[in-house]
């Protein structure tokens, strides 16, 4: 988050688009993934036959974690039934590294030793990887797992220092607006990071900002590449459980509260939400919260 005061105009744009969605005339082209019934036929996005061929709408794809089974990116994959056997433990941190995030990264660094120890007690080879984002998203070292807890701490130190730059990690474009690109970062974690077959797969998402989705543009320079529904389908397809630290009071939409009438990412993945403000104020121990979530979720069926 920057000191920029333009926090709320994007909400007006969203409200306007929603209000207009009911006034579309038949014959218009359906835009897949924008949450609106563009052609006025009573269905929208992936429910519209016009979107059948869209990759995000359930077309078979091999995009995703290289060690994961071939899957169809579709929210109905749960019909196959979850695995109940204990296996590996794979954790990816998806961290906002904009200028307001220094304290949260300090809190994460302080508690990561306990998380690593607890994970090692559950699984002999837990893996921790890192994705960072501001207006664009980066899989750190290609999402290669860290070899030790000291290396992971060093990674947190590097990105805490980066926060002061007020830049994005890929383009290095200057950040001038309040929303950050959680959608592309979360999608990157799902489709770039390697999750082992049979693993309990956990994504820890940390941000104090709201988000845009495709085709919105961040800071007049970076275009969002993915929609909320694409992210949600990918997380269900790859059985990723989301633990999200965010502004649960003022900006819960999409993370722990419904977004455009649909269930939140936390609810869709059987995950958990935590107050970012409580972490920064010291009322909530981030390391303990993550440790408890990992211990609770390990060796339990996805979406139990």
C-alpha cells in the first residue's frame, strides 16, 4: 500500500459495472470472467455456452504444478473424492511486499522457526516456497523450496528490504495505487509452484490491500492477467488450502467474505482467515496461527 489517497474510485467503477450488467441488450458479446451477463441471455461467464472454449471454464489443461496429477481446472473435481492418506507437506507463502508490509514480514520471520519445526514433526521433508507481489507477481527462484529455515528467514529479510522501494518485483514499475495484485500472485502459486502428489498443499496469503482482476490495470502500467473465478477454480482443482491474513474488517471481500455473490476463497478451499490488523498490533501471533493451521490441516481430506 502506498500513501496515495485514491483508495475508493475503483469501488465506484465496480458498482457501476454491476448496475449496468442488468441492462445489457441481447446480441452483445459475452466477456468471460468479468462477473456480468454481457449478452443478456440470463447466464454469465463460464455458465454461458459462449465461454465453453475458454481455458478458464473447464477445458482440459496440463497447466499447473509439474508433479501434480493431470487435472481438469473445474470446481466440480471434488466428485472424485479426496485422498485421506498422510503424505508430504508443501507450503507456499504468497506475500504482498508493498510499502506497508514491513511489520507483517517481521512478524512472519519471528515465527517461522516454530512453523518449520512443527512442519518437520508432521512430515520428514516439508517444503516451503515463496511468491511475492505488488502490482505484478514473482515466484521467487522459480518457486524452488528453501533448503533450511535460515534460508527462508533470509528470503523474508530480502523482501522486507524490498518493501521500501515502492516498486513491483517483476516490472519494477512504481506503485501508485492502493489495490495490489493478489489474483495473479495466488494463481502463480497454484500453477508455477510444484506440489507433490498426495501432499497436504497449503498457501499462506498475506496482504493489507484489496485487489483487482482481469482486465484492470494497476498503477496505470501493469495489467492483471487473471480473474477471481480462475483463481478459485485452480485452488479447488489442485486442492490448495488457503490461509489468508488480510484486512478482515474493511476489506474482507473475496478472501473471507463473498465476492460478487460467490463464496470466498477461504470458504471454497476449506481454509482459514486471520486479521492482518491483529498481527500488526500484536494481538495475534502470526507464527502460532500458521503453525496451528498447518497442524490442523495436515492429513485431513481436502474440503472435509
